[in-house]
């Protein structure tokens, strides 16, 4: 297992470009003192680099030695509704630009419109041919004075419309632990339904062939091709290896190819590159074969890692994790003679985190411990992270503290709890994610935050659509299908079968706190719904109804409800499930859009499906009650000191049934001889 020769690939001096050799280095050495001071100020002010910009003191480019960001055009947007306008802003090139050209298209268009040429001194562009309620995708192409090119992308909008129906998703579950995770998987299905997805669940065996699993997906897709848009692989769903690709300069080899499960048309005969476009967003949560070999203690079992991932997924969706909108970038490889792998991060993070919110780790050999990537990503929390360095299956150089190359290990990412949500990585062997203690999969095994990871650099990923609410799976499909629509200075291995998303493909960047405590009371005019308001600053609520908790849901409100109450005037005793979602006008560095929260649910009518039977068990955390339940039904636990007493005390608040069995633990048993319990279904 070979590592890149770090000192050859990442010298402590400014990088080179493909077109001009060591032109950037010569340019830095030749600028006069006044120009150099302005360049130093720009880089210090543009990014927040721990230890290098203390008290406003600029750092030297000769010390820093990395100019990879010049291969990206880092764009943010501000918008106004009257008159409608989108203003794009970007950072000037430190070494000078000859020109910038602005292109625009709709999100789904496959070609860019006619370009608008601007001078090399331009740093903003105002588009007045836009409308409130619209969304537009922009490309900015920079021609640098030294001959290299830079590319930037943003998906910008002015009050872009609400997306309520996201289509159908095929949830493919490895049946090994399906029974053990029944409550968590049902919770995931309800979360998906609460985000606008209609779930088709298919349980498979990890001993099935990839062909058999794909046939199931294709069959579901062909039944409704206009609506089936994503596939989410949970557990050890069989892995197809395909092709013969040398993506990292070491050896050609078959690569794990999850694009196989998203391509509904192509004929797969061991291809190295996609035989046709991928129709479905694809993501995988596979925590098999993660024993934590280098960890001080073994990692949790595969079952518990899966359980914890599903908990993290739920917490993120319901805004129980409060993460600042900022990004962390560690770049040991540098510009690599214009290959500029880390430009993926610089290009993607600006429209998502915003100007001044990209923090740089210090990857130099002399870096203090607290400035290294692993120290920063465990000391603070970040929405996004990019890191690249020499690597093997379980480590990356210069991002950690181990050995000659200052490696970070998978054991560090899990054991120290790397605190970012969406990760991008590049290094040798990382793309072989189906390996023991794989570095990228270790992100999914972190205790509190890590939810997705991708291999970005060969080829580059483009995440800018997430700025207006698209899920990470949309970016994965863009990366898989892209040839030349989205460009980088160099972009090798486009459409390679190795392109994959590790994590839930439906996750979005900006969770909104949902409302709470939904209740329903029958009345003369219909069913009166009440709920507790979202703690977010929202513009209103929509109310939906379905025959079951998993939908599909029909919206009942013709316009946003600005109070916390709604009356369904449909008089029917049939069982039904209500859902309420808060809607926020989200403001981001890409503009504004109407952003729905997760839905909260309440099942009414039709009873509980029979008599409720309660079982109890005592544990160190208290007394746990378990009872038979119905998905979506709301339950309450009450307590009393004696059966003959009438003053029952509310103990639990509303509990939503997520499966055939629901449980609640009384963690505060009183110091009395006995307590009686009852479970009610409102």
C-alpha cells in the first residue's frame, strides 16, 4: 500500500499551473512590495486561517505556498424583489484576470446560454432579467492573466418556490438487522414522508447478487418513471465492482460502483465509465467491516453504528443539531500542477457557506497541533468540510498528528468525533470505500454529526444546487452524469463508475425546526388541529392529510396558515393521518427560497387497532413500558399512585407510534412503594 511522496507533490512553495509552468511562483516573486501587501491582505481576509492571521497580521504567500483557490471562481449572491435583481459577487484573482464570462441557464437545461463578457477587473454582476419566484443557474469562467482558467457555479433565486412533493424513493434495506432496527427504520420512513417523499421499501439479503437487487429497483422505476427519483441503500446492500480504473495514480482496478443502482437504462458489462446517464439519485449507508482496528477500543457493532447513523439523520432533519454555516478546508496536495483537487471545496463552499466562512487548516509540516484539520474539525462544528492529502484506505497525510506524514486515521475521525455534516475528501485509495475501516465510511460512524462523504477531485463534485434546497443526492447525480457541462481546470475521470455518495441522498443543507405537539379535536365543523409553533422565524404552516402515516399526503391549506390552528371541514370517521410542516423564507449566500420543515404527524380515527397491552421491564435508566401500537397514532402515558384514584398525571406528553411496538421509559420513578400506569390513544 503506497502513499504519495508528500514532499514531492506538496512542496512548501507556491504551486504551479499547467499552462504557465511556475508562472504563479514567478509572479509572486516579481510583484513589488505594495502589490504583495495587497495580495497578502486579500488572502488573509478572504479565508479564516488559524494561526496565520492573528490580530490582522497578514501571512506570507511564500510561507503558505498554496494558491489552489485561484482555479475556482467563488461566487455568492444577494437578491432583491422590487425591482427584481440578482447580484453575483466573487473574489478577484490575486494574480490578475484577463476576463470573466457570465453564463446563465435554467436548472435542468443541458446547455448554457450566451455569455456576457466582463473585464478582468470585474468582481460583481447584476442580472435584472430575473423575476421574483424564479431560480437561475450561473457559470462564471475566468481567464487568468497567467493563462490558467477558473470556473465557478451558483444556483441563485429570489423567493424560489416551495418544493413539497419530492417524488418516490426506493428504500433498499439489508434485512440482516431490519428487525433489530424496526423502530429506527420506520422513523426514517416517516422522516422521508415528512420531507415530501413517497417511500417504496424493499428488503434484500446481503447475499443477493447486485443484479437481483438492481432488477428490483428497475421494476419499481419502470412502474412510475416520472415519479421515482432516488434510491437509498441502507446496510450491507450487495456491492458491485466494475471496470478497471486507475483514479489515483497507483494501479488500475475494479471500483465499487453504486451508480449501477441508479442507472435504469444502461447495459452494464463491466464498464469503467457509465454506459448511460443515471436516472436516480443514489446514496448508501454501509457500516459493515468497521472494527476500528487502530482505535484504543473497538468501535460499536455494525448494528449499533447503523442505529446511531439513523439517530443522527433524524436529529439533523429535525434541527436538533445547530451547526454554524461555515466550512473547513485542509489541502496538503496543493494545486498539483493545475489539477487543483481542492478547488472542489473552494468552488462549492462559497455559495453555501458564504464569503469569509471558509476556514483553512494548516497542513504544513511545522503546523501547531491545534491548527491541523483533525484538531479544528473536532474543536468546532462545520456544515461542510473538504480535506485532501496522500492516503491509504484508513489514513490521510498532514490532516492529523500521527507519524512522519502527520496522518489522520479513521480511528481519529470516529474516536475524536469529527464535527462536520457534509464531507468531501480526496486521496489515494479513498475511492475504494468498500474496505476495512475505510476513511470515508468512518465519517458515517462518527457519534454526532457526520452524515455524508464523497470522493471529490477525480472528478470534481459541484454542490451549488444545495444552496436553494436541493438534496445532496442531486449533487451526486450531477457528478455521475457530468461530462463538460460543469467544468474545472482539469476534470479527470468524469462519468467514472467509482463516483459515489456515502450517506443519505435526501439530506438537505438547511433544516427548519418543525412545529410540535399536534392535537386533533372533533368538532361540529370538522376536526380542529392545533400545534405548538416552530421556534424558527417561519412565514406559516401547511397542513396535509393522508390515509396512512406514510402517505402520499394531500395538502389541505390553499395558502400558508399564519396561526397554530386549522380546521379540516371534511366530515369522515375513516382513519387518517394529518401532517403539519412549517415554512421558512430561507436566506442563503445563494439567494432566498421557501424552505419546508419536516412534517409532524397525528393519526386519528379508526381506533388503535385493538386493545392496548402493556409490558414493563426495569433497567438502569428507569422503568420501560412497551405496548402494541399503530404507525402514526399518538399515545400518552399517565401515572397514578393507585387504581382507585381519579387524578391521573400526564407523564410522557405525546408519543408517536413508529411501528408495531412503541416504548417509553420513566426515568424519574418516585420514592414511593408503587405507581400505576395507563396508555391512552387520543
